[in-house]
C-alpha cells in the first residue's frame, strides 16, 4: 500500500460511480484494546460483499482523508484513511493505519465479490 494520492483515488472512485459494486467496510479501535486495558472501549464495524450503487463518490481532507459515497437512500462514509492500493481486478482498497501501522479502518470496492 502507498500513501493516498488524492487525485488518483478520486478518479478511481468516479470509475465505480453508477455501477453495482461490492463494498467491504470495516473499522476497529483495536479488537483486543480492552483486553489489556479495561478503561479502553472497543468498537468495530464490519460488512463484506454488500452490493451498493453510488451516484457520487468523493475523497476529502488533507490527510488522514475521508470518503463519502452517495447512494440512492443515504451515504456510506469512512474517515481516517491514509493508504490505498489499486488491484488489477477492478478493486480499490483504501485503509487507515495508526501511528504504529495498525489497521484502523478499511474501505474496499470491487466489481466482483471479495
């Protein structure tokens, strides 16, 4: 993965617009954070192979970045994004890592299931 290049990611988001695509979205504050420190709250979100179609996708911020995908019925939103990777099989992987390099958030789009 490489640091986000906002213009390139924006172009790729636009390439998926108005298509039925598969979404993978996950976020965690550290699945085992409360195991080591009971004062820490563990939070997470996970969805995989959810089919969406969005009419507008945008990346914003100065790093870490946020991405919003406007669907017919609402929005899909991810914040804290730092890195990206374009796969050869029409996949876009965007992730956010903390200062220690641990994955905190991931948003992936694909024309085929993950």
